[in-house]
């Protein structure tokens, strides 16, 4: 029964290590996600640059899996080509070795008067936890929360290592005998490394366990080298499985390069060590050398670095192999390809990084805005020159817009568990609102097209004056759509505030056009059925302007969080107070469009 509790203690320490590493990585990613994207996006076709970037980012977030999954996402989003990603993958393999070098602080042996005493794990862990708790609990602000998450994760990571070390020390003889078996059975050691890493899904955690064993029980080089090679293979296999979920061919190739590289690297290491051993270059003293935590870290680092340096010049060959293993898909229907192109930014591999994920969904929202605007322009064209083919294209575009809205809504909501910053919460709320608005704008545009289709089926038509009037409203709505698109793009309060005055003018213009059309119907210039369709078109145009107003308000909330939850009151106050700038903008837009109506009336009288 005693062994059961020792195993539980070991697994508990491992859990603390994994959680601490994730917490520290999340904090680093949330503070540097935008910078990572900008840096990785600048990677050129020079593999060395990609290698250095991959190594640096992995050192920052302490996870080669996270870096490669992020890279797969950027390839899917079009920021990187597949071949540009190869160098990053090789660099990520080397960067993950930094975790083992940090863990070697466990081996520091310094007195209390020594400067190095500060860096002992027993001292760093509680200090990091203390700093983290102070930042999280007593200091407000996103930056303090980020620093607190990083420090707390660092502390929990080392507490887990200390706990694992204590548990391993109690299990000494049993683990020592188990690992001694690997000295004569390298295949077993290799498979153990692959299996354990596949289960834990973290090479850093498995190497951390080995370092704990080396610090307490003691390990020989011959007993650990095969395990470390297996760890490298297990790490790339789990990354490959994660990265290929819902991925496209070029993304799967990026993950496949990771597998191909590690298989070749493992082969090089095994062949080299075998030859060096057979030729006597690796002496018995080195082969049976006792390793401490630092020794395990050095072996792990060497096994990561040496193959990467050797294979980096052959990155083009690695890319070609991946392209052969993962060929392109067969040509699909044009509409399917268009849809895939529209939603490619929404890569599920990025959702663990809210900064990058919301950047991608933000790009898709801009694309949705252009698609909705396109449909609006088409429905206005139908007003003057109706074509069945154009209506069919509009319906397909509307289906595409609905697919984009559904996919992006799910994506933005899926980011929720990873959001821990107020600014990301505000961005998420803004994007959900913007998605709804653009989907409804598309709905209203297709409603106008359907009304016009019904009018054509009944062989109805509008009078010249009715068309001249509605052209004024159509122009105003087109302009408010442009203002909304600009505000969503810039996310500036100054751009968003310009929308509301024009929306008020659209409301006034709509009422005026209704009255004018009723007068035409009473005079017999327009029939009743055409009058109903005319009123429906006016209503849908007015609702498009309302959605633009909602978009403007969403941008205002994003830039001034104090408005959140008070949106309707804020707009009510804007209308009630009628500030100077609001009055000026309203009067300019009112005079502009009502001036056109007056001009049309004068021209009719003169005719």
C-alpha cells in the first residue's frame, strides 16, 4: 500500500509541474501573442531566420507543441507558407530544451551566504508564488495579472519538481532497478520514452521526471540516452495528432515535417552513437557516466541541437518529403473553395491564444462586412436592372455569409475558456455583436432582392419619381455602410460617433419617402401592390442603417468600456444632449439628402 501513495505523490508532483508550465506559458502568450504573430509573419524563405524565431518563441512559452500548433495555425491563416514554416519547426525542437536547463537549478549546491543560493529551487519557488499572488490579488490591471500568472506558474512548476523529487527519493531502489534495465535494452528505453511522452503530451515533463530521478537516484548515460530519443519521437507524434485536426494539406505538411525531422534526427543519433561506441571513441567511462539533473539537461539539449544544425541546410528536402507524404486534395467545387478561403483564418489551433485567435476572427469580420456590402450593392442594381442570374449569385453569397457567421460565432465562443484579460473580453463581445450585425445586414439585403423579385413576377414597377426618391435613401444607406466599415476597421471612437447622426437622417428620410409615396398612390401614379413592395424596401433599408448604428455603438464600447451595459442609455443621452459635433454632423447630412429631394421636386415642376 505504501507504494500506492508514493506513486500518487509522484503523479501529484507531475500534475503541479504540468499545470505550472501551462500557467506560465499562458501568461507569456497573452502578453506577447501579437508580437509573436508579427515576428513569425515576417519569416522569409531563409530557414535560418525561421529556425531562430522558432527557438526564441519556444523558449518564451516553454512548449514546442504550442509553437508548432501556433505555426500550423499561421500557415492555415495565410501568414506563412508551408516552406517558411519548416525552419520554425526545427527551431521549436531546440527551444524546448531550455526548460530542462531551467530545471537544473534543482542541482544548485550553495550556502546561504552565496549569491547562487538565491537561485535554488527551494528558494525560487516560494518567492515566485508570493510575487504571483501579490500581483493577482492586490494589484489591478492586465499587466499585473500577466506578471502574476507567469510568476505563479513558475512557482507551481518548481514546487511540482520538488514534490516529484521527494517522491522519487522515497521510491529509490525500485526506480533505480527499473531504469537500470534500459542500460541493456535500448529498445525498451526508447519505447518507454515514446509511450510516456505520448500519454503526458509534454517532452519537458518527461525530461523533468528524468532530471528528478538523476538528482535523487542517479542515472547513467547508457540508461537514459535511448529514453530521451524516444521522448523526442513521442513529442512529435502527439503534436502531429493535435495539429492535423480539421487541418488543410499545407497545415498537415507542417506537422508532418516535425515527424519526418525527428525520425531522421533519431536515426542519425542512434547510428552515430552506435558507430562511436563500436569504434571506441565513446569510452566506457563516458558510456557509464553518472548524470545529475544538469547532465540530463545537457544530453537532452545536445540531442535536440546537433541534429537541427546538421539538417537545417536540408530543410528544402524535408519540405519535399512532406509534400510527397501529404499530397494536395482533389479540386473541389468553386463555391466550396470560396467558403474555405473565407473561413481559413478561423484555425482551431489558435484558440488557446486569444490575441491571435481574435485577430483572425477580426479579419473574417472585415471580410463579412465586404460580403454584406457586395450583396447590398447587388440588390440596389436589381432595383434599376433586374437579372435572375444576379439574384442567384446573391442567394449563394447570402449562404456564404451565413456559413461565415455560424463558423465565426462558434470560433469566438470557443476562445472563451482561454480569455483572462479584460481587453480580450471586450474584443470578444465586440466581435459577437459585429457578426450578428453583418449577418442581419445580409438578411435585409436579400429581403430587398426578394421584394424586387416579387415585383418583377407581378409585372409591377415603380414610377420615375419613386425610383428617384429611393435612390436618395439608397445612397444614404450606402454611405452609412461605409462609415460602419471604417469604424469596424479602425476601431476608433471618432469614426464610430459619425454613424449615429446619419442613422437619424436615414430614419427621417424613410418617413419622408413613405409620405411621398402614399401621395403618389392616392394620385394613381403607383399601384397598391407596388406600394407594399416599396414600403418593404424602405423598411429593410432603414433596418440596415439600424445595424450600422449598432456596429458604431459596439466600437464605442470597445474603446470606452464604461459604456458597457449602458449602451441604450448612452445613445439616449447622445440624442437628448445633441452636442455641438452631433448637431453639425446631423445638419450636414440632413441638408445633403433632403436637398436632393427638393432638387428632384423642382426638376419635376420644371418638366
